[in-house]
C-alpha cells in the first residue's frame, strides 16, 4: 500500500446512483492490491502506450481483475513522462483493474509546477496550496506493504506494440504485424488517452515531410482546445494537417462510435484510443487495432499496419522479444457467505459464450448506450449483437450464461447487465 494521503473514486451508473439517492447507503469492497514493478527504461520511439498494451497482452487471464494497481520501480518510473504515466493509468481499466496509481516523484512535482505557472495562482484545482500539500504528503510504497500479486515488466526490451484485432488483450510487436501487410482504411489520433501535446508532436515527427497514403483517412482531434492551441504554436498541428490529416473537434467521437469517421463494414482501422472492442468504433464487421501515436502515424503513411522504424530509417531496430516475469505471490482465499434471499444453487440450460474478455460493447453495443429511453423490446433485440447477432434466437427464460475469462470487461454501463435480463425475460443468471 502507498503511504501518505490520497483517495480513490469509483464510478457508479444510473441505477446505483438512484439507489444511493433513495437510501443514502451503498457498499464498496476494498480491492486486492497488485504490485506492477517496472525494470530498465524505454528505448527511443517506445512510449507509455506500448507499456500498457504489452501488460494487457502478457497478463490477460484476469491477473489484475478488480485489483488496485501500484506501479513501482522508482528508477524506471523516473524515466517516464507524466503523459506516459497518464496513458498507462488510463488503460488500467481495459486491463481489468479498478485503478492504477503511480508514486509522487520529482517528475510529477515539476509537471504540477509547470501547470501552476501556466494557469496562474487562482486555479481551483492546481494552486500553490495543493502543490504544497502534495509535497508534504508524497505517495510512496510503505516498507511493510503486502500485495496479492507481484508482476514485473522489463521496459528495456519493449518494442512498439499493437493491440488487436478487436481486443486489448491481444498484443503483438508492430514489426511482426508489419510483415503481414495488413492494409488499413482509417487511422485515428483522437480521444482523451493519446491526443495530448506530446502525442501530437510524436505523430508529427513521424509524418513530417510525408503524406497520408492514398485510400487512408487519418483523423486527428486534440484532447482539448487548449492542447490544439499549443500544438498549433509548436507547428505539430500544421505538420499533421499538411500531411493530409482530417481534423475533428476536441472531445469524444469515433472512439465511442459517434460523429464522423466511423469504421464501416469490411474496413480496418488503427487507433491511439483506449478501446478497440468489436463494433465500438463503427461496424461490428470492421477490424480495429490500438497503438501509440507514432505507430498510428507510421501506419497512416504506409497505408498498412507498420512500425515507426519502417518509415524512419534513422531509428535503430532492436530485439522484438518481450520478456516478462510473473510472480503471483501468495493469494488468500476465503469462504463466501450466501445472503438471505439468494439461492444456494441454480439450475438451467447453459449458454456458453466461447470468448475470453467479452466486453460490454459485445454485450450491449455502445451506439445504443447514448440513446435515451431505449425500450425493453429494443434491448432484447440488440443484446449480444456485436458478439452473436443470433443470440436472441437462442437464449430463453431461465438459461445460465457462462462466459470465459474477464466476462463483461469495459466501461461501467448498466445496460450490459440489464440487456441480458431483458433478453431472457428478466430471469437469466450470468456467471
């Protein structure tokens, strides 16, 4: 556990929020803590996005499901920028964890000081008083901390990596996928995860003096209007536009299946966003990959999935092997108390979902999530649409849905659970 002062917020969806308002009560289970230790340091051209992509792919059997993660290895962490740390922490949700926490060090304090100078002394969240509090009570691992699991990753051997297709739990070195000559029709440098100034500049460095390949649409949106202004001032924005990038407004868009540039039937896209669930960015008959801004920009130029080193010859190649050591430590076990009103056993016909890491978009497509007042009949019709369009013809009242590893991963949308119940006449149990 980390010493010092801190807090962890947990999102709740509408039904949970309504119950809290009605009763004034809720419950929250303290999660087990996993220690993820970094060793070594990244080579040039490899980023925090490559770290989290590798972690999601290497440890993809529920190792950190519903855990709080502490990232340790101070010497390695000091070499990571705050933007890299933000990308890693952002995608711990896709890995299956509840939270990802980095220690407070001089790199973070320097970043806050720069933000303070930029915003001025009266910003409600970033001000001198709060910075002094962080300096006085730094977060760091307690010497007596115990952990449910201990995972290690050697950053020195990581290559640029890619998640997919259509899953964050599959990762492959970019140079290996480059050998398969996978053509793309769309590339995305959008969303909150990897559209910060450093991301736009990294993509601009790759694409400078080149053009987006014919037949490829390269969509770019800054994480905020402030970031776009900064990128315009540094010249990174103009470089991307001159290369043929199509500008979208700052904010959510293709990442959640909204607005311009969605994937269509039969298309393949590569994105610097945080999720590539089947059907999330458009058609469920499309293929989506995730990668760093540098890999996305290189692929946009090449017209196929590739590594930055394929388009920037001056950067060195290195060993593509990704070694990782797994030490799960000692895991505690406990008996489960059955509360009043819950059956000790259930009976029914099993419907087996033959897929690990089936996400909430597979259970209830995201494009319906953003529509208010969807009737139950419609929820019944679209349940599991992205996974199996024929699901509604198979499931019936009283069936037991049996999933693989990490069933229901993804965003905390209540419709995923509700749709299953509606599909099976409000009487399906899923395990």
